[in-house]
């Protein structure tokens, strides 16, 4: 039995109930899985963990999985939520609140909104302009205490867009940025190193001819070569961020040279490495690696780059992010759990303990006494599904199948849970 140690403060919107027991769950810890145990929550924290069920629990799982809440360090969904169709804008507060509900229903308890600063060129849509991005950040910040999930800001900085540096620095000083990734989406390197494949995909997406897209892409490559001040911009921004304790990441690393360069700038995280070689070099230098849950679920990158499954089997994957599809997180974790001897405990760490360590979140990331009670209740079968999500001990999502134990039927003088569609969680 693990005793509570006070290491984290509960969220200020927590209920007043002091004790809450969750029993009859398959509990996924850092290094092992309890087949049938119980967890006690007190004041929003995990207070006790037992290797067997307890009587008179507040919630009875019936064998379901109990996982640490998902920490999503890169989600691209916000921009599309406030502009669901090109040129169609909904009030930002509405879009963000709806995304908040969707994230909670997918088991996400901490979400880093990945917002882009890429400039106002002809190839940059309004939804990723500097003004639009800044407005989203201000809205999320203003709503923070009224949302279900703990929302943080991940600024995606296009290295050729030096005009955004001043905006980023002001946001950092105001405490509104929590993670910055350095990106270069110029075709011919990084994510789009196969120029012909990139041109063909862009032509299909935009309904343009190969010739017209080739002209646009050629201009972007020429413009990139004309940005002689990129190095100085990167060095200045990186130093500014490090001085304020903000985590730095690099995006789409594809070569040993690039990994070594960004590591020298102080980056600690390699997002979506394009090649196994780059992922291996990041690991050698002590950097964390992160890839997309949709990639892991599908078994391939939509850009034709490194497979998250391949990286995981090679021991080079540390984190899974929702990228653009948060519902992929749970089935991706369950799928990867079958690919290594570490099983479910190791796979679950990709969305909990590992991102918590990389991002400096010392108060969460595992089912462990003293940490925030950020928890996910899930079924494996017939399809992987999140049934309930708890943030700091408060249920922020439930689909109605995890019933409070007070809804009990008395049969033969004994309490037993009412029937429910529990969807067997055993293999």
C-alpha cells in the first residue's frame, strides 16, 4: 500500500468531498500493472493505491483500465475549431470550449495548444497569421480557469518569420507561453524533404496543377535561401526562452547535423523526427523524442516519413501527441503496448510520465501517491474507448457507463453494481 505525500496543490475548482475511492480497476502504474486494485483520492490528489479492491467504493470499475491522464504536448486542433471551414469563423470562446470538451472525452487532462507563427505571406492562411494566433492565446488564457482541461500554449515558430520574435518575447514575459518549437517547413528538407511528393500532395489538396504548385514551392525555397539572418534570430530567441525556463523543441529533424545544431541552441525535445537516424542522434544527445498518435495508430506517417511504430520498436520514442486527432491517443497506446516487453506500463508512459518529465510537470504524469488525480477510465473492447476522465479528482467527462456505487441494487442481502455496458476490458 502506498501512502500519500503532499507534492501538489489541487485545482481550485475541486469539489469539497475529502475522500473518493475507485475500485475494481486494472491500474497502470509507472512500472507495472495492478490486475484488480483500488485508488483513493483526497483533495484532488492520489492518496493511496491498493493491490486489491475495497468495499464501499464510490466508483466500481468492473475490470476497466485506469490510466494516468493524457498529457498532450502538441495538438493542432484549435485553429480549425475556430475556423471549421475556410473563411468561416465562429466565436473563439465557443470553438475553444467545444475543443475542451472533446479533449476531455479523449482522456486528455493537460493540453498544449500548438499555435503557429508563420507570417502573412501568400502561402500562409489567415488561421495561422500572427494576429489570429495571438488572439487565440489571449482567449485561452482568459478562459483557463473555466475550462475542463489544463490548457497551455505551445508556440510553433517558423524560423524564417523573424517579425514574430518580438511578439513571442512579450508573450513569454507575460507568462503565456509554455513550450516553443522551432520549425522550418521549407520544401526540400525536414518534413518535406521529398519535394516531388510534397508538390503532388499539395496539388491534390488545393486542386491546382502540378506546374502552378511547382512555381509556388520554388518561390518558397528561393525565399528561404534569402533569409540570411536565421541563425542570429534562432540564437536570440532560444537564449530568451531558456532564461525564462521555457522548454524548447525542434520540429521535423531529418539529419544528424540538424539535431546537433538545435541541441546546441538548447532544445530538449525533438518533435516528429523524420528519420530513424535523427531520432537516434536525439537520443544520444539526451533529447526526448515525440511523434503523433495518428502515426502510431495507422503505422505510418501521412508524409511518408518515419513510422512511430518503427521508432518505438527501436527504443527511440518517448512521447505520443494527439497532433491533429486526440481520439487516436488511447488506441495508439494500446497498440504499442503489444510491441515491446514493457507492455502497457511502458506504452502509457508515452502520454503521461515521459511528457511530464520533459515539460517539467512535477505534480502529475503517473498514478502515484502525492500526484494530481488525473485519471482515465477506459475499455479495450469492443473498441478502445474512454469512459470517464478525472482531472485533479473531479470527473470532467463521463459517458454514463461508469456509475457511482450509490446506484446499487440489493440482491441476496449483498450490494452489487447495477448492470452496465462495461465492454470487457480483459484481453
